[in-house]
């Protein structure tokens, strides 16, 4: 069995995955992260910001050194070295937080493990008995352009109004599948263990 935080990809039926707090009779029906495009944007943005800062800082130091007649070569080299450490450390940090932030739907609940750092996280769960309905939508042109969406399960629980999974593919299909899951949970609970996991693929490529 593999801890889902360590898995690179998720493939149904998820029988080889476990997560903290999983009950013995609890079945994974869907596991996902934000779309890889989101990770690429974050990594690229961070890299460009730090790299531009390094270049700007180096130019300013060199120019200042020439004005005052001081050799800033060593300082510039130290700045570039520090910048390289920050870049590699930051890219690793962003990747770890992305990889360990996971969204789950099981035969009991909807759960989110949100990592704020590579070592710390918080968990939010919503029982299926507290789900009133669900929805799916795209937040603006960027999400729509790249085929991304937001899935929302509306809750009857007082402390959790909405359970959201953002920046995922096939959000509308997940919403339709969620309706089937809720019907089974509310009307045919004896068939819940037979419920097929959601497969985030085009209709013709689903098992």
C-alpha cells in the first residue's frame, strides 16, 4: 500500500492507496490534485520573479561599484549563489506543497488535505450525509480556456458551507457523477460498495 501523498499519479480503482484516518471499510472513489498546469504556472512565476530580482540586483551592485570605485564582483557572485539556492529551494517547496495537497471522495466523506508547507497541513472533511447538492463551474476565461473548473459540494453542516475542489479537469463530469453517488448513498446505500470510482478522462476513454 502507498500513502497517497507519495503517489505521482492517481489511477482508479485506487485500491493501492491509503491516507491518514482511513477506515478499514472505507473505499476511495476519487483522488486528485490541482491540474499540473497550475503547478507549472506557480513554478514559472516563482523562477522568473527570483531570476529577475537576481539580474536587477547584480546590475545595481555593479553600477554602484563603478560609481564609488569599489570592486563588487565577489558580492555579485554571492548574490547569484544565494539566488540559486533560493530558486532551487523555492521550486522544491512549491512542488512538495502541490504534491501533498490532495482531494478525496470516499464512500463516507469528502476530504481535503491542504499542505501549507512540506511538513504541515490541515484537513477538512464533509460527510456524505451532510452534502445537500453539488455544482461545477469555470471561474473566468483562464479556467475555461484551459479546460479547468471548480467543483463545489454544498453542505448542510453549520461549520462548512461549501466544499470546493478548484482547478481540476472534468469538474462538470465530477458533478454529474456526484449526483449518482448521492442518489446511491440516500436511496440505495446497500449498493454503495459497488459504486464505480470516478475516472477523470474523456467519456470514450473511461473504463
